């Protein structure tokens, strides 16, 4: 149990500031991007808490949710956006 690491705390602060920005610019068309960003923030929270409590569980949440699920959601968001652009150009 090594406690909080400065770089991880800074990462959390930056991700929370980014989340405020993403939430402020929320549109229905960008909802999956917002979901992906929320998952990244969940990962950063887990990163900071894993050194204090539930290390193994929060390490899984950090990597499974904060990296893995966020990546899949961003992939889905990019696919939907690309599909929307193609459909708009074809119309």
C-alpha cells in the first residue's frame, strides 16, 4: 500500500476537468463519446483508489472498464459518427 501517486492524482484532476468540458458540450449525437469519457474517468478514479482499498478489484476496473470498455465505446462512437457522415453525404 504505497498511497496516492502524484502523477495519478494529476491524471484524475485532468480527466475530471475534461469531463466537465465534455458534459458542457453534450449533444445527443455525441452521447457515446460522453459515455466513453465517463468510463475513462471511472478508470482514473480506480487507479487512485486501488492503492488504498480493494487493490485487485479496482485494478480490474481500471483496466477492464477504464481502458477496455472505454476503447470499445470509443470505437462504437467513431463507427456511428462515420456512418452518419457517409449517410449525410449520400443523401
